[in-house]
């Protein structure tokens, strides 16, 4: 009966129940720490109830709910994963043409004993940082910086890992004047030919050409509650229905969730997240991602370079299904 009662509740009602439980658990934990009284049995019961409700919430998620999770303000960013996973990280700056785009982070480091180049979108944490990073929307100099560092990795036979998390490339007039479309196209073209292993992971938002600009590789994975799409649901709704309120309908039609992308053959693997999504336990998410990265690195190292590039090219040529009459 209790399980049926949970199923009948909306996500909003379940979230309110979760909030009440969290407050109650926090109060009891504080009371226990102060030595006022023992609440071990009650805490255990409340935590079990919390887990049940969380599982029920996540069983009801729509594609648009997943988009909102991917944008969660506490969701771990590229810089968080670099801090958790990468040792001896040294950031590299500048595109040697215009400037250093803070919306793109590039650097050298080690994952266990594997030396790698990391390239990722950077959104920033505080309001000041987010403005400086343009909310993770790179300019042309960001893509040119990334490509310059990737060619350096190729020269020294270092695998490349890209962490994708952007609503899209910067669409403003300054970016267009400096060659935004050309910078993304050049990055895609060159990544197809780089003679070193490339691993791509979508960790949050994978929006449009902004994501594709560093999204060509030999292994393409996505976190469970991330998304990857040709356009944002809001943008799609504005074009098709001239109504942003249709975003949930657009999200469903775009088939942008990790599960959809795996079924369509666009991603190779879905990396699981802890119950409640990555922001509930960033450390655990990072450990899971690290194990997948090491697995991919060991697999790709065994493949001859010419075969690697041929497989990479064919992988993208074979995406999509169509009927020829």
C-alpha cells in the first residue's frame, strides 16, 4: 500500500516529502552530535524512507526533468572532475591569436600512471566566475585553444580526454565576427584525423555545435543524467511552436537522454550516477568516471594508430538510420 501511495504522488509532492525528511534527519543528527539523545533507530528508518522516495522520483523523470538535472546548479563541473581524478594538473592557456577563453579549460596531467591531455568546457562556480566563463559558452578562441593543445598532445603521443558541458557555443556578434562557425568546423575536421586516442564524456549539458566542437573521438560516453542534443528544448520549442512552454514536448521529441542516445547508437556507454544524481555524491561519481576512463585508455592503447583513425571516421559515417528508395 505504501509503495502504491508513493507511485500515485507527483514529483513535486515527492520532492516536498524529501525536503521534510532531510530537515528531520538534519535535526536528529545535530541532536545526536550534541549528546542530547540517541536517535539511531529513527535515523535509520528516515534514511530508508528517503531512499525509497528518491528511487520513486527518479523512476518518474521525463526527458525535460533530465535536462533540468543536467543544469542543476550543484552538479559537478569539468574542474571538479579534474580535481578529483587528475594528478599533477598543469593548465595551458591561450590560442596564440586572440586571447585565453576561460570557457574552455585545457591542461596536462595524470590519471593513475596514464599521462593525458584534458580539455573541457568550464562554467564557473560563483556568479563572478560564471560571467567570466560566459556560462560555459566558448568563443572561437576557446576552440582554437583546445585544438592547439590537442595537436600538442598528438605530437607527444598523449591520449586526449574531453569533458563536454555547455548549453552551446557563444552566439553573440563578436564571436561570429571572429569566426565561430569556422573554429568549430576546423576543430571537428582536425579531431577526425588526430593520431592519438580521444575519449569524449558528456558530464552535463551537451548543446549543439558547442558540444560537437570537442566531441569527436574513439570512445563517446555520457553520464546517466546528462543530455546531448542538436538544440536545447527551449530553442526547439521556440522555432517549432513559437512557444517556450512546449520545451517538455520538444525534449521528448529530441530523444536527448542518455538512454535514447545509447539506443540510437550515438553513445558507446552510459556511465551510472549515484542515487539522486552526480551532485549528491560528486566523489563517487568521479571514482566511477575514473574507472571507465582507465578502461577506455587501456583498450585504445592496444589499437594501431591507422586502425584507430579509420574506426573513428567510420564510427561517425555510420551514425543514423535512413531508408533509401
